[in-house]
C-alpha cells in the first residue's frame, strides 16, 4: 500500500485558473484521488495523495511548468 504524500511546491509560472486546471490534471494523472490546493497569489501548490513526491513534480513539469520545492 502506498503511503500518503504531502508536498508543497512553488510554481513561479502559475498565473491563472487555466494553469491551476493544467496542474491539477497533471497531478491527477499520477493519483486520481489526490487533493490539490493552489494559491495563485503566492504561487504555491499543496498536494496530498498516494505516490512519490518526485512523480507529482515530474507531472507538473511535464505539463510545462517550472517547480521549486518549499
């Protein structure tokens, strides 16, 4: 059984609701049940789900965004 992952990252080029949807979709490709909380003002994304943190980061980068760990 996979362990619960909580990950907070900075996504400097996230600046609109379309970006949030793209990031959420990318995360859900890794774990369809994951929670995604994005704050456009601070450009932070908090992810809770089952899967390795690296896989979530790779998915966000694959969607065309830069990611910096918090």
